[in-house]
C-alpha cells in the first residue's frame, strides 16, 4: 500500500490509491499508481489535487500516476505526471472543474 496525502478542509488526510502496479522493464521495475474513481463522489477534488501534488513531488519515481474514470463504455485517465494536468488541477476548486480537466486533458 502507498499513502498519498490529500488536503481536506485545511486538514491533511491519507488517501490510499486502489492499485499499485509493478511492471518489469529491461533495467528493473517501474511502479504505477492508479486510482479508479466514481465521479459522483464528493471527494473527487481532494483525490485529484492530492494525486497531483504527490506527482509534483514524487512523479519522477513512478511510471504512471493516474486518476481514472469510466465514461460510458470507455475509461478516461488523467496522467498526473503531465505538467498541463497538474497546472489545471492546482487551480481547480470544485468537482465541476475536475470534470472540465477530464474533458480537456484526459487520455482515453
């Protein structure tokens, strides 16, 4: 398990992403953090911003750090190791703002 700190109402709280994936590469191993999350939950903003801040500090140690949503029959992924995603999430202040980031910057 890995803990990602999330700021909720001026209090740091732990978030434990659902998946920590280990992939073998030619030179060793790569670790991915994947967090599939239902967009109807009230903690979307906190999780997205927490993963973004974590990626800003530690992203170079991981392959992928992603928040994942289901959209119909497909899945959308926000890659937190992308600067454009982190910049948009840094100013997001609502779940609808997270929806806009997914609409504009998600990988399918």
